[in-house]
C-alpha cells in the first residue's frame, strides 16, 4: 500500500503511525510511505489563500495522486481538509483515534503566561497563521499584536527561540515573536511537548473542526484499500469528524473564516459545540447541542443552523477574501 504524505516531521510521524497500525492489523501488508513537498511546504512565507487555502496548499497534490492511481491512500491532518467542498472520487477510509485536540501556548525565554495575562498582551507579539487562533488570541489578550507566522511545527519553535523575523509575501518582515499558538498534538508529535507553557481549555479557545484527528483518504471505489483501512478506523473519532465537518459544510466556511467546532461522545450521546468569530475577535457566536452519537451529521447540521440563526452568515461573508 502506497500512502502519500507531506515531508514535514509531524506529517511523517503521523504517517508512520498509520503504517505501524496497518502492518500490525494486517501482517501481509507492506506499507510504502511516499513523500510530497506540497505548495504550502515550498512557500513558507506567503498566505495560504493564493494556493487555494489549506486544501490547495497541503492537500490537493496528494489527492490528485490518489485519483490518478499513483497512490492507494493519503494521510491528512483532518483540520487541513476543506470542509466546504467535495472531492469526487475520494472518501475518508479511516480516522485514527483522536489526539488531544486543544491548542497550546509556546513562549520564548523570559516570557511567562502571567506576563501576557497581566498586560493583556500589550507589548507582546504572538505568531500564528490560523485566523481562528488569531481571533481567539485577540479575545484573550486584547492588547496583543498578532503576526503572520508560517512553517512546520518544529520550524516555528526554532524561529521563536532564535528570534527570527517572519518574511512576508508582499515584502518586508514581522517579528520576532514572543509567543506562538500551536496544536498540542502537533507539539507532541515532534517531541516538543515540554515547550507547552499553557494549554487552552476548549472553553477558552475552541479547537478547529477535526483538530487532533489523522485521516486516511482513498479512492471511493478502491474496495481492497478500504477493507484494509477499516481495520484501523476509530469509530468515535470518525463520528466526531463527521459532526464537526458537517458544521463547515452547512456554514460554507472558507479558509479565511474563524470557525471552530469540537464534539465529544459519552455513551450513546454526542455533544457538539461550534463557534464563529469575526477576524478581530470582537464578536463570538456559539451554539451547543446534544444528540444521538450515531447521527453525527444531523447534529452538526442542527448546530450550524443555530449559528446561522444567530447571524453567522454575515460574519463569514465579511471575512471572505
């Protein structure tokens, strides 16, 4: 089985875990990891929007190789897969059990979380490329300066520690950063969990839809590959993925939309919370519902409709490029 992945340290760690699980579940299977340098990896400076957002930057080329029959499957971080569009011919064949979905704060030497809280961020620069994280950061630290910050997880931490400036696509540079907001699971994957200075609870910073979930995509009619992938599919993670991505689908959220969504399952019930923020973090709409765990899309749809009733469409439209 040939599985495509990005070349970053984190992507290779995630794909390696897929390979280990597959070979344990099916000893007859030989997994080959095929590395791609996507457009988002090649351009470490510019905004993702000109590349088609996260989907065009990190997903499109690997997906094309699956559709062309050059790969049997592709590894994706689920949060990087666009939720407002279909890719005909492909299906998520497996989701691994969910890693911690929360966001975390990484600080340069000499800065503490108490410093940021006490000053409301005044005089500090916090780096992120995610509009959702930027919007929540502005709510948590109203005086902070949010700067565009790109790179693989380990690369971003290195830039922070070295006090490096972040080059901008239109010329010039920003920084250096005093802090970064990153996924806890990503830091753990690259061996940097010790750098977490504060883990944001979901009530402080609601995770992105699908954050912490590794998805394996394959051709919809490739039944042999789908049979193998079913062996490593985590049903709880898959149900949560379906619910959270349904929110994105109904809201038609684009890559510049600060949309968050996170679900949990307790017995036969699923609880789902989703939010829509404006880019400055001044306005926050949130909706929560509970429903049968075996009807995730219906629950996602209901939560999305609640957000639309509160005015989410206008916020999303204002953030559209």
